[in-house]
């Protein structure tokens, strides 16, 4: 999750990284262990750092094989520190399996690994429970953007650091919009009108959705003023005290989604069962579905939407303030009681160094969490990037809010998809907020 200015796709790292490779953003299912990356050496002398993540590492001994951006930076750490990073991975096969987040929580609470790649809701839970180490002492922490700190500082401790700032947006088939004489929507009303016209022109389901990312519409509309007004701190304080209710801010977004369901602009039954990109990606690429939602890195990845047969453009989600990027925060955390604590901290320090983040950003062409690193985005991302450069965005995760937003909003949106009313969804937000006030 940004944010980052970087999902677990299947679990919001359904976002990460949200913009790492697609496998990084789609998390949740059968567990696999891969030790093929361990450097050949005497077992008694090996210094191993165990990394739990939703991706798998390429064979480090293979030649002429393109490595993922993260692999490149991990190799930097291995060579610089003399450690071997062993990946432990988990990927869900379907919506009935445990999510990546569930498995990550269990492993971290039981001190099973050293490094963890985590979604924003998991970061918040583990950070508040004391299972994540304070990373503020890392030599490269001083280079982080303020938005990264806002998302990941809990009780005065920096508990996670991403390799990219994940930004979510609407991926639009510009060719279809041009054929239907549609302009890119700014407001919820304009977006709904686009859907109406698209449906009249034969596109049965204008918006492809999955069980992870519809909360982006809700957060964009509900928090547009909070993050782009003059009283952000005061509003967050009011939410934390109960003076302001989350349900008051988020109701318009849920009513918007309900209208989309009622008019057939999204398929709630399919969305409730679909994994990120796998559920709607084929129809978008085949030009049957004009609109999908995804994270920044999906526009660069050929296994996602980086090689379309049509002109694609990525914009922010509709809000009364115009197109609004949504940025959740994913990141790496170190177990507070990790078996290989010192080596894990040193490894992460290399991974988030400006040198490593430059390699990562250039490989994946993403927004870096470092203030000192930047790369040009692909043309399709320019509208989304322009808004972010203007400091116009909504955070999908904020550690300063007592109630975690990204995961909870995702789950309550699923209630709506499953047939709950908007009032019932708002009552659930009120219940969760009251619960945080009691703790």
C-alpha cells in the first residue's frame, strides 16, 4: 500500500507494491519455500535473513534472466553484507484460502521470520502490538518522504519502510472513451454518466472490479477534503476522539458504489469472488471492459497492463475536488524479536538506501519513498502523476488514525457487495470506531 506517493493486489499488497511485479501485488494461498537463492558456503558460516513475502525469488545463479526490481536490491544487500536472503512465500489459490495478511500476522506474532513485506492494515496491527522493530535508527530513514512517515510511524516508532510509494488510479481505455465521445471524468456524477453512456453503447459491465480495490472509490470521496483542506490534523483528532464519525465521511462513497451496483455498472457477485487483475484483467485487455482500478506499477508490468493494444490512460478516482489518487502504504518490517535481528536491520537499510531505491525505481518506474530519487513515468501515468506532483491525493493508510482504514474499508465494501445495505455498512464503521475508543 502508495503513500507512498505504492496493494497487495490480492491482499493490497493488494498495491504493493502494490507495484512490485504482479505477483507481489497479488497475495494470498498455498505456501511455498524457496531456498535456491542461498549462497553455497559452509552451513556453520552462513548468515541467513528470512524474508516472508508474496513473491518468489529468481534463481540467483541463472544467467541472462531478468530479475525483479526487488531481487536486484536484495542481491546488492547480499553482496554488500555477506548474507543470504531466503524467501518464504505464500500465494492464495482462491477466495476461500487464508489471505496473505492472515498468514503474515500469524508468522510475525510467532516470530517465524526476520523481514516481512506487509500491507497497511497488517503494519498497523503488528506495530500497535509491538511485534515490529523501530526502524527510525536506520541510516537511510532520514531520506524518506513525509507521506511515508505519516503512514508508518506508530507510537513514535517507524515500523515499516516501502521500496515504492503505491498510488492507485482508474485505468481507462482511451480509445473506447473517444469512440463514445466521452471526456475523462472528474466528479462522481461525471463518472456515473460515463458508465451510463458506455452501457448504452454495448459495454455490459463498464467497470471491472475485484474483491480488493473498490474501497479506492470510497476513500477518494470520503477523505478528499480531509487530506486536501487546511485542517487535516484537526479532523484526524476529531475522528480519534469520536467527535467526527467515519460513517459521516464515507457514506457518500458507499452510496456511490450502491448506485453502480443498482445500475449494473459493476458485477457485485463476480467482484466478490475475483482476485485482483485476474478477475477483470482479461476483459480489460480484450476491450470488453473499458475501466478497471489498479496500482501504479500495473501500468509498467507487461503481465498486468503495461502492453495494451489500445491507448490507456490512468487518472485519479472521482471526487468533488476532481481526480484523486489514492495511496495506501505497504512496506518491509523487521520482527522485534527476529532471530537474525542485526542482519535483518542491516539488510533493510541497504534495500532502502538511495542507491538501491534508484535501481528499484528505474526498473519498475515507480514513485520512490526517498526524497532524493525520482524517475520519469510512462505516458499513461502522467495524469495521475500530475495530481501527485501537485500534492493532491488521499492516503489509504495513516498510522495517526486510531481506526485502520484500508483493510476495514475493504471488508465493509465486501459487505455491500454481498447484499448489505449502506446503513448496515455505516453501522459497522460506527461499531469499529466505538471499539477503538474503548481501547
